[in-house]
């Protein structure tokens, strides 16, 4: 269990790209966090002066054991 810190970019087309583990927990949890981000549906891309632009985000993905 723990938090994997992931950075990723939302492209001009709304796709999740350039997913990277900034701070990992274990190899298996790191891979799962990357898999989940890459499997996410398309996002609404950011706009700058009316044009779609790439934007980088960083989020923690928390894993916990429930019993």
C-alpha cells in the first residue's frame, strides 16, 4: 500500500500521454498506476487563446489494503 506520484500530459487531442512515475512504491504498484492512467478516457483539452494546448499534471494515486 502507499501513494504513487504520477505525472502525465493531456495532449491537444485530449489523450493521456507521457505518463511517468515521479515517486514509486513498488514495481507492481507503479505499473498499475501507469496502466490506470493510460486506460483513462479522453479528457477535454486545455485551451489557450482558443487553441488546444498540452498541459502537464501531477497526481498521487493511492493504493490501500482493505480487509
